[in-house]
């Protein structure tokens, strides 16, 4: 297990990992790169399952870049690069 507190640090570690990581657990709120941007970047560069969470979420809510389901803890797969 590897722990990061910043999105850009996590992205760097994921890019450099050998062997690659099997799973990413990410918070929506991080300094320098939020969880949505991290998920988007991962989808462009690699295939890795991602669990995204938002602390304190108890019901539906909306974010500028995502619908209500995007803010609930979930297990998802980053979209494959085309």
C-alpha cells in the first residue's frame, strides 16, 4: 500500500510504478488536483480500478463536473484511452 496526500504525487507514482498498482482509493478533495481530474487523467493513461470517496456525504449532491452518483463512494474503472 502506498499513501499520498496530493493528486499530482499520486499521478506521478502511478505513472512510475513497476509493477503497476492494482487499485486506487482516492478522495474527491485533494490539494493541487482533485479526484475528478485524477480519474480523468488515469482514464487517458492507464486502466486501473478506482474507488472515489467524498467524506461526509450522506445524500445526493451535485458537482460542476459530475452528476449526483459521481460523489457517492463507488468502485469504477477508469475509461480506456481511445
